[in-house]
C-alpha cells in the first residue's frame, strides 16, 4: 500500500512530500523513522501527467524525484521529519546531490497544508544557521504526486548490496539510525 492509500484509509495519518536528490536515499532514510507508516517514491512538481522514470531523468518534465511519507503525527511530528530532511541531503546545492545532477534532483518541500508551509518556512530558517551557504530548497504546494514505477519502491531494502546502495545510501541510513538512537 502506498503512502496516499495509507492516508486515505486512516484519517489519523498525514502525508509529507520531499525531494532531496535520488528518491532511493530519502526512502531508505525515512523508513527508519518510528511513526513513519510508509514511504512511496515518485515524481512531483512538473507539468507532464503520469511521467516515467526515463522522462523525468531527461530533465524535460519539470518533475523532481520525491518521496511521499505517510506518518502518524501522534508518533512523529512533521517538524521532526523536516529536521531529518535537512540532515540527510545538501540543501545548499542547486539542482544536484552528489553525482546526481539536474532539476529532477532539486531540494524541494511540497507542502500539503498551510500549516505544513509555515512549519517548512520556520524549519528552513532554523536550518540555515547550520550552513554557511544559502539554502536553495524550494517550498511549494503539492499539486499532484505520481508514484514511481514498482521497481523503484523499496529499492534499498531489495538491493542492499548494489554499489549505489552500499556507497551512497547505506552511510545515510547508518547516520540517521545513530541519530534516532540518541536520547
């Protein structure tokens, strides 16, 4: 069941949508967070309906690779998810994360409600104190989310020994696991 389906069947569940480079990285990180019920990789922010991975990778659709996180706000706050978001990618890097380059890898928060917009703006201002360069993260309303193809879902769980997973994703997962275990 994807994040949108989880939230529509349970009114106590909220959604958050983030882009911060490759969606496999964010998915693996947010799956570690207690209170997160599901994470769905997908695309948002562009004009092309029902884009494919190949189309998004072309950079011509306007979409970013994103994750949609279904979470229980009684167990984890949206603000805590924002804190994790700032910590696991470089929000000062315009249209790239590491070797992933293009607008499809931009840093972006797609808010679902006005309350989320305000929380994201406050969180961005607070996070800026930790960086010497300006944060370039966009904060924009979510207009439409398109789930990515099935082979992109659960990528790290299904391919932990793939080179990208070992070299790029695993260090982020291990970092966030340590942070989550701190008092």
